[in-house]
């Protein structure tokens, strides 16, 4: 890979940094670690950042860490990358495939870390800005709310920020395109578990049962009506049953059936309405079927809501990098969720998607054949540098001066 200059931003990522990013990314991919277990990952990242001359604070919410780069007076911003992998088995042949059975970087967090490290290295060498940058490496984005854990551990009390920014790769968007919007962008994620308790019986004598299986089917059918009959068609709501567990053999009607699922929305009123209707459905079916139905409803991740001013920072940074025709500033709402929402509740900020598609049929994230597109690494690093230049007053430097020779060869434990 060669060094990349992206006009009109004049952000140039040197070849040595590009090659380092590829090495980091593939090393992370080969050694995936899931929520709050990112010990090796954090150790590697912390060592690299300290080698760049930064202050590194470890152990925030377990495996989280923050590196700080100060360069004179000025505002302070946070740039966040998530570190965790997924509990899934990788498929496909690649030299850097997961070496840990049942775990895989199936969402591109390996690329997110490498891009932010590349930007950190570039900025630490050139220091062409006025202010402070906190590089936030967050654990447990997948399912376990590491973003909330870092906020609750005092992230913004220990590292105050005027703004915080996040990025996610998007293999469903054209390569080199950016997508974002002010206001709600990604849905909240509510989780629920419904346990239906009846009376078991021999399958040949169903009249002696209070059939939890039949009651579960009535619950499922009624829940689907919430979206179409209880919420306006102009409001987004997704309600999905993802697990049905009950019974052990062919000739026994089970005592209990457990349903699990997720509810996604953007507007608090819709979220409230959905939860209330799920509760009333459970109560109604329980009475009609003479079963007992318990509901555990958990508001898991809030919606990602971009602040207008900080969205403008990302729009300008992306436009300088790739041109206005490749920046969608009113992208469609996404029903996926992101725990960066917790950071946005605590600090003004914005979140953006970076298109990384190789072909129109690229495997999506959370697919066993997915692999982050390394060609996007220099673009992502250059984007973060452009964000720093946009948010913090740029300082004039010798554009031909690079300090690559000051870095030792990277090694991994």
C-alpha cells in the first residue's frame, strides 16, 4: 500500500503508518476478545500509544483506556473506538483469521482501533492543531454496554471533553462515502424476556394441561400487531422475537415456554407505547389461557442522537476529505443500536458511518465471512485527523516533515 493524499484536505498518511495500521488491524483480528475481556487488546493499544509519547490511563471500566495528546491551549475533544469482538465462529480463508475458537471480529472493531491508532500516530508526529485530544478505546460495545460503564466510571469527569465523536464502518455503503444526520440516527435497543408458566401434561391428554406452547403462539401473534396497529406508520418501530425455548420431547406438553426478543425505536413516546402494549398483551393472554406470564423488559441502549453543532464538525471534516457529493448529511434512520449513545447523553457529540464496500455484495457485519476492508484504513485515519483539524484550530507545520524514523518497530505480545 502506498501513502495516500486526499484532496482538498491535504491530509497525508505516510506509507509507514499505513503499513503499521494493516499490521495492527490484522493482529487484532487474529486475537479477538469479547466484552470486558479485551486484556491483550488493551495491552497492545496502551503500549503503542505510550510509544507515541502519550499519557495513557488504563483500567477504566475494566479494560478501557484513554490516551491524551495535548498541544497548547484550546478546546478538548474525544475520539472513540470500540475494542470488542463477537461470540461467533469465523468462516473463510485468510492468513489473519481468528485464532480463538468461537470468537471473531465480525463487526470491524479491529479496523476502528487501527484507524484511530493511525490518526493518533499522525497527530502525535505533526501536532498541527491547538488543543487536546483524548483517544478513547472502549470495551464491550456488543450487548454489554461498555459505553455506559465508562461513563459511570467517570470518563468525562476524568477526561472532560467539549465534544466527543464516534465512527463505524459500513460495508453496505459505497467505499469512501460518509453518512450521518443531526438528531436521532440509530435506534434504541430494548430487550425483553417473557416466561409463560402453565401446567404440563401428556401430549395425548392436552385437556389436562394449561398449554404454555399455545399461549406463547398467542403472545407472538399479538405482539406483531403492536407495530401495525398501535404505532403510527410514520413512526419507526421494530419488534422481533429472537428466541423460543420450551419442551424437551415429543409427547410432553411443557410447563414453561420462554420468549426473548428486542424492540427498536427512536422516539421516547413510541418506546413507552411499545412497552405498555407488550405488558397488556402478556396480561391479556395470561388471563385468557389460564397461565402465568411474567415479563422482564429492559431498556438496554438509548437511541444515538447527534447534536447539530457536532454533526456539522463531522460534515465539514468529511467534505474536506472526499467532497460534498460523497457525504450524505440526511442518511436514513438505522434500526441497529450503538452504545456510543451513552457517551452522547453525557457529552455533546456526533456519530458517522464510513462506507467500506468492496463490491455491492460484500458480507454485512455480524456475518461469519465478514472481514474489515483494509483499503479503508488510510481514509479512516485521515478522517479522524480532519476532524481534529476542524474541531481544534490547526497549526501550520512543515508538510514535508515526517517523524516516522523516531518510531521503533511494533511488536505484539
